[in-house]
C-alpha cells in the first residue's frame, strides 16, 4: 500500500474524499472500501481507489480503510478517522489544554512546595476543512490546531522574577511538517564489526550508504505507514538485512541498532550427486531440519543443468538461541487473504547462496526438499500448520512457498538414538531470498508499556520516541521446549500515551507464553522497575492479583550483577469475567483501540531513565519528544524545528563530593534578546573512578547562532556556576584564546563562576565544548553527552573521564556552618551578589 487514506474533519453537509493506492505485480485494480470494518455497498462507493462521500451526515463519522486485491493477493490500508462536526462547531478550542512544566527548585508555587506551573498546550489535531480545500488525496498539508498567541508571565522566585511564556490562545493554521527520520548503526551480530559503506534500499530504490562506523540516516517518505529498509553488504560477507524500522510520525528521528548475520563459509558440493545440508546443528544441538538436493538440482540462469563443483553457503538463524533474535530479518508478518498484516511464529530461517566453483557465477536450483524434524516442533498443534515461506525484500512481508506435510516412510535413525520423523516441503530456488519455517499464530494480545523521564512516574513526564522491543519466548515448563528459545519479536515507538506491543498470549495457561521486553532512547538503555527483594505493584504499574499472574521479573532478579534494563512476564490473556484483569496491562487482540487510549491510571508496565540529577527550564516551553509543540519565538531555546544543535561545556570539579552545576543562558549580542533569559540547565557532576577527589559535569548551554527569524545571530551569554563553595582555578587555554580573539569578552570578575559569550563556531573537545547537530533534539544531546563524558570529539562513554577535554576547572570545599555559597547568595540576594 503506497498511499493510505488520511484523517479528515468536516462539518455536516460538506463533502469528503478518501484515497488509497496499492502497487504490485500484477497491478492491483480491485478496490473495496470499509466503514468501521463493514464493507460499503457498491452504490455508496465508486469503483477504484477513491471514496467520495457527499452531504455528510453525523452517522458517517468513524474509521475508513480500503482493500486492494489482484490474483496475487490482497492488502489493506491503515484506517483513517473521519470526524463530522455540527455546523458552526469548532474543531480547535481556543482555550488551551493543561500542560505542566517544572520550575526551578527555588521557585515553590504554593504552601505544599509544588513547583509545577500550567503553561497550556494546543493539541495538534486536524481542523475542519472548507469546501474550497483540496480533497485530501495527497499534496496538501491541511490545517491543524496550534498556538495562536502566547503571553509572558513573571513568576516570583527566590526574591526575583522568573520569565515564562504560556499559551494564551489556540487556533487553526497550516499543519507543521517536521522531517521524519530513522537513524542508527549497522553492525555484525557476532563481533560488532560495523557494516562499512553498505547500500541502503527502500523498496527497490537505493537511498544511500552506511558510514565508516556503520551509521546511517534515512528520511521517511511522506505517507509511509511501514518503513522497510534493506541493508546490503557489497563485499557479500553478510546476509542482506531486511528490517522493519519503527519511526515517529510526528517528526524527529528514532535511533536503531541494526544487527546483520555473517554468511556461513561455503563448502564444495558435487553437482552431479545428491547432497544433504543440515539446518541448525551448531552448539552440539540436533539440526532442526535439512535441505535435500537431488543429483542435477543445480541450474544456470539459462536452465542448463550444472554438474560441476558448487560452492554452497547455507546460513541458518536458529531461534533456539535467544541472542539471534536481534539479527532476524523483517518482523515476521504476512498479508492474509483479507489483506490484513498478521504475525508468524518462526522455527528457523535460512539463506542459500550457490555459485559455480571456478567462475563464481550464481546458480539456481530445480525442485529441492526442505525436511523438518517433528521433534523440534514444540507445540503439537503446529504440526498441521507448518509452512515454508520466503521474504519479499521490498515489502518486508513473508510469502507462502508451500506447506510442510508428514512424509510417509521418511523416518531416519539417529546415531545410536531414536528415529526421527520429518515434515517435508518442496521448493525451487530461483532468486536469492531468505526462507523461513513458520506457522501463523492467532493467539494474540497487546502489552501496554510506558516510559518515563524518572522514577516518579508522573503522567506528564512520559518519554516519547522510545523504542520498546518485545521478544516472544517459547513456552515455559510444561511444554517440551527450551525456555531460552524465541518465536517472534516486535518493536514499537512510544507516543504521548505509551505503546501497545503485539505478543502471543494464552487464556488457559498464564505461563504458556512469555515475553522479554526492553527499551532504548537514542541508543541508551532505559531501566525497568525492580522485582526484588519484593514486588512493588505501585512502582511496577500493575495491581495485584494480576501482577502475580504475570510473574513479573526484572533481568537482574536472580543475579544482581546483570543489567537492569529488561523484564520478563507471562503473557496471560485477560479473563473477561474477572474485573481485576479488565484494566490492562494485557489487552485482547481486538482491544487495540482500548489499549492505545487507556489512561495513565490504568495498569501498564514501566521503564524510566536513570538520571544523574539534571534539570531543564525553558522560558518558551517545548516538549522535545513532540516536535509539533515547538513555537517560533525570539526566546525559544531551539530556534529551528527542522534541525537541533546541542551544546555542552565540560566542567571539572576538584572537591570531596559531587556538585550541582547550573548554566544560566541569556541573550548576549542580539538586540531583541540581549539580557533576556532563554533558560536554565542544572547537571550534577559525576565522579571519575581513576582520579581521587575529582568529578566533572557536562552542562548544556544554548548554542550561539541565528534565532528563529534567521536574521541576526546571537552569542548567548552563558554563566556557569557550581552550587557549592567553589573557586574557579583554571580555564582551557585554547578556549581562553578563542574568546579573546572573538570579542566582546564576558565579565568574569567573580571567581565562583565562569561566563562566556557562546562561540558561533562548533568547537571540539580541545576547547572543552561539545556540539552535535541532529533532527532529533534528544539524540543530539545524548551524542554530545557521550562525547563530553569521553572527552573526545568522536567517542562515546558513560564513564566520566574528568581529566580529558575540560573547559573550566573549579576547586570546591565544604562550607563552614552558616556560610552561604555564591550560588545561594545569587538566589537570596541577586542584586547584591
């Protein structure tokens, strides 16, 4: 499906048109339209890929989708929501919705000590289109609800006034069109070796290459619902990797670590004789199956039989090893007869590469047999459903090649063991594809997961753009299987209301299916909630007794030395007659909408960022996880919503403890912002394990450069103040010389602080300044922080190296009782300080 219908808003009596378009061989020409899942009568729709509805009535609101079909199969579009308003009804309320920001800790707003302030927000929902607007079949961005007017407030704060802009009025305007990107790195699953200069394809179109370190950036084409990327090693050391990459439709970039599988070393076969190649015999295990090639099976592309020496490479991905899940291709899905994309459960994937021994020319095969050991099929009901599939590298969907059936008389005696019985299927290898031994699985549920910025788990502090990954593990004790094997994997990106991940489930036995769940943000692993020494339902997010039924266990439950970045649960299908199981976190497959709309108070599973004490305050509020919340203003921290430049200064602290360090960022040279606050940043210093009594902090500051109007640049006035009894003892010599060559200099009279006018140039670690530009603000900051910790311009570390790449050094000591630090004096008597 290359064009999906779009969500639209209309008033009663207006017209609307939905469009969709599918591609395929042969070209699909039959289209059917559905309203709320029900096929529309022929008189209500025109034949073809458009649906025109005239003189709308309220009952025509709901979801619409199309199905395209040909003799090759069918495919369904994503659903589009049609909202039908009463005449004169506003689709965008002028009154903003509540949205809280956290003020600096010295700014309590009431007697309870709360530091939260309502700045308002405008939900980016579509607005009603007038009769003169385009039909919504592509090309037009449409209109959305957004900020129409902001006003400046001054908040009493520690004897001074803190400026803050709040949303005063919402209104309709052109929808924002932020760039949608996926970024990441491609490395070998076995050694971590980067895929250097590998080709990247979207469909059949080459769109770029990976970098020297395997890094890549892909801009997601408009109207994409399912991004399928193929990574090709031009040296043919690795198998082609076909990946379905989740992305954030609202804009920005999502980071992925892509693993590729190394090709197995080729062996020589005699093409004139029959050959049998085992599938999955590593690590001393019995093979899952075998590939049987009769004499004369190898063919040149012309059809001529090749009987010479064949160089054969057969690479098998064995799901009995859970570590192989990350290297598997695609997302194990196929399109059924109704065009719905539904899941498969794998018993193993294999890729073949046959070449002539002397010339290296590629070979095909005539009919060959794929034989699967029935003793490796862990659930008896799967024996009747096992099929052989091949992967379409352009769509990322698996296509049926044949059915595996019990073969009469196909028993083989193992060496000194019992006999084996096989399922047998036939296959002709005409092109280089990945093949799969799979069964369709219909016992499906959804798992609700949310990610948070800290352990407080406040609903307004949820993280968006987090990649949640779920691996379905094979059945637990009670089934004849290896519990470390996996059957399927899925990844979903969190939105403003978390994420719902598909998983296999069972209503009879809670432990029949289990899932291993992890979360990453910009390559950083988030932490799961602890399960020992005892379960805390309030922290985990699931109430008892359902939590006990799920058997929640964090990855370090039995071994505290293991990472804390994943959890495992039994995917126990909720009992519709049990009220304790009606509120999440597991939802039946038909309850996806209920899962997606569930409030934050409903049961859900949680991840959170382990923050070294850090705080951010923007005068113009902006949620970095939602690029549509950006507002163009001279005081905006980020002046360009298409490109985000993150800047950090590394501060070395010599003292007996860790210290909070604040950067105060105000207009420096621009006439519209000079002296006006942009924002504050606090970061706690981190000890260097190799240096006694030394820590360092990576503190963000507002980069110098153009403001949102792209008229004049501003060199931000940055003041860095450790929050203790500290004295500045050194400034990086290169940074000092740079600032001296680029006047005017900032006032640095007080030894308890460091001030500079932010450089317009992207300085590096030699200056103690770290600058990274990216389409995702969070990713830009994560990369910059990793370089700052490492003290280099291209490295990455989570261990602080306080002796490398610092900009300024302070010496701090414990204060005598009753004596205020310079930072405290700034808060209590700012004018005097």
